[in-house]
C-alpha cells in the first residue's frame, strides 16, 4: 500500500476505471468485445476498470473504441 500522501493516485485510478466501465456500458459492449476490438487482453481491461495501472497506449485505444477523447476518461 502506498504512503497516505499517494492515496489521491489510487483514487484517481479508481475514478478513471469507473469512467471506462460506464462508457463501455453506455456503448453496450462487453469487456470481451472491447478486448477484441482494441487488441488489449481482457484481464488488462478488467484491471483498468478496477483501478489498476494503465498504459497511455491502452487508454488511447480504449478511448478510440468507446468513441470518446482520452481526456474524457482521464477526467
């Protein structure tokens, strides 16, 4: 667990994951379909949605597939 002063990073990652999940559900696709369309492993998408670390390249691919700008996912 990171030091208390890094809690904001965990909170930001969780918020990003929530935005990815909400947008994915809004466009009506599953994690599996998003994985197929982006070439990202489903477990990576699941990890991002639950607040794990995310590569910017993955976020760019996800944003393109979900038809939003990456800044909309970053918040």
